[in-house]
């Protein structure tokens, strides 16, 4: 499945590393304003935000289809247990983020993995 098919077929997105004032917030809001159901995930964020923000992936009260990650490559291994627990269809690591070893369990569990690719750029190239 290519990125355009993913963005056309899956509408529930969680943005890990969400901060409204950063690029993660900008992209989350673009996606939310484009008809996606978008939530943020940031254990350190406690202010009111334009979208719901959860402390962890396990707190999200609906099935996440695309998990869009804004964390550095070295922090990906610590996300994988929760990724496997919620089992999204897609684990999407943003531009500049890649960890081939860490994502291997996700791939082995049937999760589509996209690395080092900006979801916003892909969205605008598809629609």
C-alpha cells in the first residue's frame, strides 16, 4: 500500500511528540482540518490544546490507524511495546527519523512502517 492509499483509507491519527507550537502541532492541525480524527500524544504536555492530547498511546479511547511519530530515532525502541499493544495499521516516522532495528517487531506483526517521510508532504502530493 503506498502513502496515498494509506492517507485515503485510514482516518484516525495519533501524533506522538505533539506540541501545538512546533511542526508536530502544525501538521496535526492540517490533518485535523482535512477531515482526519487527530489526537496528540505527549506525556509532558498539560496545557489546553486545539486537539485532545493523551499522556500515552494506551490512553487513546479509539483505534489508531496511523501513528505519526515526531521523536528522535534513538527514542523509537521505547515506543515499540505500546505500538505493538495498540497495533495501528501504520507506524509513520517523520522526515529525518529512521531506526530499522527498532521497527522490526512492528513489521513482523503486520504493521506497515514508513520511515523518514513527512506525512504533510505526502498528503499534499496526494490531494
